[in-house]
């Protein structure tokens, strides 16, 4: 990713915080096997500050959308407290296989590690950590459903495991769903909106990310009318080349 491409993904900027539109297929930070990550490109987002911004939270490699960065240590500490306390509101879009019997609900299924040898893979486990997700059907189209998801807790892979456990795995999920590994379709999970109450006595900052190109066909089939003012940044083939 060039510096220009990184800057083009900026959705919001102020003295404390940046919000970028994370592309799918990029790990946000280097893993145990090293390799390239999105934070390798954060230097392009200094905007005159002596240090690059840093991650205030995480998104999965294959999840797209709103990613919050703190611009310096004090900002990161403040953002960290907001995320940890649950004060930050997060809304995701997902296209899933199957169709819920009702139009909305709450999933309360505790989660635990699947196996220590499988990294961060998770499973529903009665003695696991509490995990709660609000969901609502936004559109339906035959075997597909467009869901709006609000995680009330922030467990690893929470939305993916919850949807799979309910019988509607997310399209493109090769770990918890039915997709083949390393190919099409790409995971149809998008961090659509984030609301951050960053400043006292001010309205919380609300930022939305455009629907990624690989999800648009499924969303459109389910009734999505499009992000009219935002052009696509990349094709599905661009994403697959990163994987």
C-alpha cells in the first residue's frame, strides 16, 4: 500500500483520533509469524506529528471497515478506557447464509478458546467469557440475509461464532462457516459505523465506512441502495491478491 492509498482511506481526523477504512485481507498488526500488516503503513498518517498513530482496537484480517487509531500516547490511553468500558458503539454489517425466523434478537453465548494449538479460533463454551450480540434483519434475498450486528461485548471472533452457532454463518467465513480457505467468497463482515464519545460536553463522533466492493452484490440483492457518494477503492481480485 502506498502512502497515498493509506491517506485515501482516512474517514475522520482530529487532534486525538483517526478513523480509517480498513481493507479486507490485511492483518492490522504483525502476528507471531511476522509478515506484512496494516500498521506498517501508519507512518503516512502522522500529519506533522513526530510519531505514527497506533491501534486503539482490533479488527480481524478479513473484516473491513472502521478502524480507530490514537494519534499519541495520551489519546491512546483515553481511547483504550472508552473501548474497555463499552462506551464505544460499534455497528457491523454482515451477509449470512440462511434466514432467521424472526427479524431481531439478542445472542448470549459465552465464548472460549477452541484449542490452544489453533491460535485465536473460538467456540461457544458454557464456562467461557460472556458474549452478547444484538442483531436485526436489514434485508433478505432467498438463501441470503443482510444483518446489522451490534456487539455488546468485544470477544475475539464474537460475531462470526455467534452467527455460525445460530445457524446462519457469515458468507466467506472459512473458519466458522462453509467457505473454502484462501479463495472466494471473501468474508462478508464489515465494521459499518463507530460512535466514540471522545470529548466531554460534545456530541459523540460518528463515523461510517462505505460498503466494500466484495459485499455489494449480496447487499444489493438484499435491498441495499448503495453508498451514493463514495466510489469503490478496489476490486475483489485486489483483496484476493493480498491473501
